[in-house]
C-alpha cells in the first residue's frame, strides 16, 4: 500500500466547475512520537551509498520500495531533494546554482576549535567541536562553500533505519493517526 493511499479521502473540485473528485487529504500530518524517535534500540544506523534513493533502501531493508516513506519519516526528511544526499552530478549542479560558477570554493565562514567542553569529534564527519568565529580571531580556519555543503551532505548520508520487527506496529500507528479527525 502506498503512502498517499493511506490518507483519508476529501471531496475536492479541482477545476471549480462542480466536478467533485475524491482525492487524498494531503494536508494531514503525522508526527512520530518523541519516545519512538529517541528509541535507539528500535533503529539501526545506516550510511546512504552514492546514488542510493529511499526506495532502494526500503526495498533492501523492508523488501518493499513503497515503504520509502517510513525511512523519510523516521529521519525527519520532508524534502528529499535537499535533505537526502545528492549524487556527485546533482551536488555539482546544486553548487553551481547556489554559488554561481567560480564561487563554489570561496570562503563561506571561519571556524575555530572550541576551547571548553567537548573538544574532539566522534568521527571523521563530526564537526560539532568547531564553532563559527570572526575571520580575525587567532586560529580561525576558513571553510569554503564546497566544504560547508559537503559537510551537510555527509550529515544527510547518515540515517537511521527502523528495525524490521517494529515495522508493522509503526505502520499501524501511522494509519490510526492519519485517519483521526
């Protein structure tokens, strides 16, 4: 069953000519419970591979590409074009559109290592120990537009997958919530 087929129907006159049709009520929203979102034991970590789409992962993980919406929802992805990792050609086109040709490698901002609190990252893609600063601060390191956007891509690449044994319960709860008035 596809994502929008789960939504209740709504009578709508698309052409404003009294030609009413039943369409999915796409204005309905369901938010996953905080307890589910925080439940680290019901999720597995996954790194999206180059060119992988939510449908590809849903097929590999759940055996059904139409369950891609579960992956998007459990990762708070509302815009799969900018919150999902892009492949290299898409990323280059995005960089050119956003920063214009020749500006992809100009300075986006400056950073400095945090002097108190946690000062080391948890891995090669953890930039949380760096903070933005002014360019004239001692030790300030320039970060280019490309580096900044690549960090976002790296962060988007790391997702959580709902454990398969919780899938039926998750879908049942979604179905119940989406139909509530």
